[in-house]
């Protein structure tokens, strides 16, 4: 029974492990403007960075289309030099932007060789490559995510469908929705969009968990990436969860500042323009180098290399071969010159830091450390500028490139159902406040009032739910959710944000609903609209309800009275009434937060007067109500209100446009799969032809093939070599794969013989070693039989004779077969194979292990009962305390287990190899 239970538990664990490994792997993608990093986590494997095809930890975030072929990463960069308008990079900040957005204008200025047009339906950015080929930003980003998914799946060797994506904190609703559309096109389920600074803060907290306590600790994370600069003030603290009562570390974003156009790219562009200016000054050609897209792309690439080198060196030479019209260009550039070119940028580097501190309402005195991440922070002048402001050493103990990726993959593991990680709560903050605005008709012919209610204020934590109540509306109406209170942002930044209108909600059939409930109405609670800002920063109106109280029917009240009393008694036993009331009041306060409009001092004074007059009437009404409630029981009714929610910013990719994008990407992916398969098949056939020809030139391989086989193989290789380099009209992978299979069928004959001859000596050596070990064990075993050692008769004579027979037969077989094999030529059919030798090793191993297992579980036989009783009597007499009672002997004689019983699994015993295990190549034995 015990063995059966163990087997069931083992099988259950195995099945659970299989199920976990099949669908539990998740990934994170840190899709930056310049680089893409992919993090993965799978069962039994810690969080790690997925390598790309070149075994590198990050991939250039650029893709190119040329001659019907899609390339991504370094290959796309190469194409971008030769044909700049065919390679697309720095795409992230174009997501969710209309064609008239100032960010799009800036992109055109930076990269003038692209043909950017507006989508006819959505007015979003479209790259037009030709009259028949164009790509939206969502389609391009989706293809980057497809490639990230491939890297992750190749890393963990299993399919992946779930991910967490990092985004810049300044992404609004339009950008976030566009990125989700891109992920959907890539067939990825996004568990969460996480702001990059929140991901970095999470990564830092996970590895410093032991330093977090009940006292808040404040850190500032400063990031200068390729495209933007941001700073975030966060706090770390242990907090007790109200529901679970668990104490978990919490990282909360308190303040954020950013500059969406300041980054490494701007420095690189300044260098590019400087190099172009210096080349034109040489007047080696009449052509302006900035008018040539190819020359401009070469200058841009060299400017990037120059920027990186000057971060570590004080001077370096920019060198470009054949910049334009076969003219080479070489120029010495110093770090001092670079700093002079970017002189106006350095003061901007500290503004995000100052904004983050201001919005967090904290001073530098309480900040434990300023920690850097992002590639742009490696620029010496940036570090010097920051250090001059904070007047303390900078924290450089984070991996500047991978910290966001690792924080995001930890979050992915936390959100995935396949993993259980230590809880680490992340609370992000709202950068762009949201408000509700609607019109109210006061009646009596007065003008319609425009009413505004704050919904999510600046730096409000999210995820969070809010409720707003409409009490004065008796007919259909509508309200808007907009960005508001943007005074802290410049006009340029507000323009870059795009549409300030987020959502329009239209309520329908309100009048009919109110009329329907009028007969049973006792107390009108108003129309309540529910809003949710989720952990991805996506805003939603989740529902609208009309709430009122009505009198409960008397028969229902009588029927329910007994049960309600019983239920209330139980609830008092298991809950704390005081705590429940407190939680409810806190919830109401949070729900109504922001509902009251900001009012002037005069309005407040008038309201106080009115409230004092109304207080007396309310008290009398309250007394009447209490008396009434003693006899009348009320029930709260929530009736759904029909409503329609409309997006007011950039139209999301949906409907027929989405279907067209799916079809386009599917065709591109299929073409790439066919191309990769064709290239792999071609390369495999070419490599095998060369391998066979080279092997047949070597004596050790040539001796393993007969003259006829060698001639046939060489002829076949020669024919295939000529055919391989012919221009086929319609080359297909199946053709190359079939040719390879035919060639392998011929070549495997002599290759297998060579392998047998090479591996046989080692296999024979291993078998002889096992025979020697078995013979030594046999000598020991002969002394553990009943005839030779009655006190320790572990083995029977039959078992010893069986092992002796196996050793003798194996020795004889080995000598016979080895001699016979030596008489054969190397190109003859193999008689003594490595498989035969491993089979003999398995047989010998099984016999020895059986005896080893038996000696492990053997116990000495119990002594005769009469002898034990006599000994006990002597002990009792000697002690003088005998009571005449009899005791049973606890040590029972144990019969040695049978051979079949011993072969059952035992925790401490290594099981005998099964038949399949004997097929293991000798090189692994």
C-alpha cells in the first residue's frame, strides 16, 4: 500500500511538472527606441535574458524590407546604410500619433529620407515604401514583437503566448492602446504594460528585499535612453495588506519628471550634422552630403560609434570609406568638441530630476541614493551635470541595459498562473490627471452650467477604481473624460500628447428607467458611473447604474427574518463589525474623492450658511426616518443604465483595418518561414556534400568504404555540387531536403562503420572494467553465503552461481567476438557493434545491482527464542526486580526478499537500467 501511494504521488508530480512545462513559460520585452531586450522565465530555469541568433543579449530595434525579404537587427542596420528608406527604426514614439503631431514632424526632420503619409481612415503614421507597399507603426512594432517571441521560444524550447511589455511613463492612453494593438497583431497576450522606471525599481527592490522595513526609504531612478530622459522618485516599505493580513514589500512611485526628446539619439544627431558640416567645408565635391540619404545614413552610423567611443576616450577619429562619390572622410573629434556641440542639452538633463522631486514633494535630503540606468547615462558630461545638482555619489550598481527587462520578467512570472514568486507590490502614479466634465441644466430658464469633477489627480496611485454620482439628471445625457490640470507641462509637451479628450460616454433611456422605478422608489441614490485605471495605465468606464432604495415586501421580510437573524449571528461570530464599518467608510471616501468641484471662499461661506439652516430640518427628518425604518425595511436596487463609450483620441486599429494588418503580417511571416527553411535546406545539403568529399580524402574514413561505394559517393557529390549552384526557376526547400536524404542514405554506410571502429575500443575497455569489478564483487559475495558464513548469509548459492555464469559467458563472448572482428576488413559489415557491447554491460550491471540492493536491505536473523528467554531470566534475577510478566520479542526474523521484490523502487536504491537505457551511446557511459 505504501509503495502504491508513493507511485501515485510520483506520477501526480510528474504530470503536474509536464503540464507546467508545457504552458508556463512567460517573457518580457523591453522594446526601446534603439535596442530590444527579451527576458524569459520557465519552470526550473531562473530569470534570464534570451539571446538572439547572433548569441547577443540585445538586438537593434530596426527592421528592413528589401527584395521581398524581411530582416531584423544587425542585418537590417546593414540594409539601412545601403537603402535608408527600406529600414525602419526609432518607432516607439510614433505609436498612437496622428500625422500632424509635432513628434512626427520632429521625426521627419531627423530622418528626412522617409516617405511618411497619413492613414486614410485613422490619420496615423504610415511609412510608404512604394505604391504597393506601406506599413503602419503598429505593423512594424508587431513584427519586432514577433521576433522577440521567437528569441524567447528558442531560449526555453517551448511556446510562449504571455508577456509583460515596458513602456515610457509618459505614454498616454493613445500610445498604450496602440502598443496593445501591436501585441495583439503579434499574437501575444499582454499581462501588463509596466512603466520602465517602475520595472527598474521592482528589479532593484527584488534584489534588496532584505533592506526593506516598515520605515519608508526613498530612491531616485534616473534614466537617459536613446530617445528620452526620465526620473522617478520611489519609496520602499513593508506594508500589511488589509485583506490577506500579509506583510509585503511595496514600491510606490511618488514623483516623475521627463523630457521626451532628450536622449542619446539627440547627441548622435548633433554629431551627424557636425560631421556633415565638416565634410561639406572640405569642398571635395559640389554635392551637399545631407542631400544623399545613403551618405546621411553612413554619417549617422559613424556618429553613433563616435558617441560611444568618446564616452570612454577623450579623442577619436571618425572614418568613413566612400562617403559620397568615392570620397573617403576622416576627422579627429574630441570629447570637448562633443560637449561643445551639445552645450544646450546639458542643462536639460537635470530638469526631469527636479520635476520628479517637485511632484513627490520631497527634497534631496531624504533621498537615499540616485541610481542611474539607460545607455545615455554613460556619457561623462551627463554624470557630471547630475552630480553637481545632487552633491552625492551616483548609484551605478544596476545593469543599465537589462534592469528594466529583468524587473518586467519578474512581474510576468508574478502575473502568470504557472509560477509562484515572492509578492512584491508595485504602485505606479498618474502623470496626466483625468477629469469628468458634463453639462447641467439648473432649470428656471438659467444658462446651462459646465460642471467638472476631478477623477484621477496628478500622482494618484494606480491601479485604482473611482465612482462619480450624478444626482440632478432626469433625462438622457452625456459626459466626457479629458486630460486636465496640465499646467506643469509646456505647450510643446501638451501638443505632443495629442488629443486631450479621452472618452465620451452617452447614457440612454434614463428617463424611462426613472419613470419605471418611481412607483417603488423610497430614496434616490443617483446614477453612478464606475471608472477603472488598471495596472497597465489604461482607463475604462466599466459600467453605469441607477441606484435607489425601495420598500421590501412584507411577505419577503417575514420569510427572511429568521434566516437574516441567523446570518447576522454567524457574521458577528466570524467578522469584526467595527472593522467592517471602518473599511466601508474608507471605500466611500475613496470613491467620492474628487467628486466635489474646487470652490471659492465666497461659495464655501454661502454653503456653510445653507448647511446650518438645513441641519435642523435634517435632524427632524432623521428622527422621522428612524421611526419609519423601525417598521419599514428597505432594499437597495441597482439597475444597469444603457450607455455607449466612444474613444476620443486616435482611432484604435480595429475592424477591417485590423484584419488587413493580420493578413499582411501572416503573409510576411509565412514568406520568411519559407525563406529560412529554403536557406537551411540549401546550407545543410551544401555542408554535407563538402563533408563527404573531405572525409573520403582522409585515410581513416576512406578505409571504411569499399571502392564501389567510394566511387558512387564521389560521383553523386559531384553531380549534386553542379546542380546545387544552378539557377533554379522555383527553388523549394523540399527539393533540397529530398536530395540531402538520398545522399545521407549513401554516406551513412561508411560513416557508421568509421564511428563503430572509433568507439569500439572505448566500449571494450569499459566492459572489461565492469567485468573486473564484478569479479571482485563475486569474491566478496562467496563469503556471504550460508555455507561459508552462517551468521551473514546474504546471498544464496544460486545467486552467486548466476553471477559467476554471467561473468564467464561475457568474458568468453568478448574474446570470441573481438577476435572475429579483427579478422574483418574495415570496409566490411560490422560484427561486433557498440550496441552489442552496451547490451552485455547492461546485463552484467543488472546482475551486480541486484546483489548490491539485496545486501543494502539485508538484516541479521533473530536469535532462537529459548536462548533469549534464558538471557532475560538471568537479567531479572540479577536485577532483583522481576514481576513475572512476559514480553514479546520485538525483533522478528525477516525472510530475505525475493528477486522480484527487490527490483521494486526503493528511495535509497538506484534502479536497474531499463531496456531503453541500454541504448545509451558508449560515450555517455
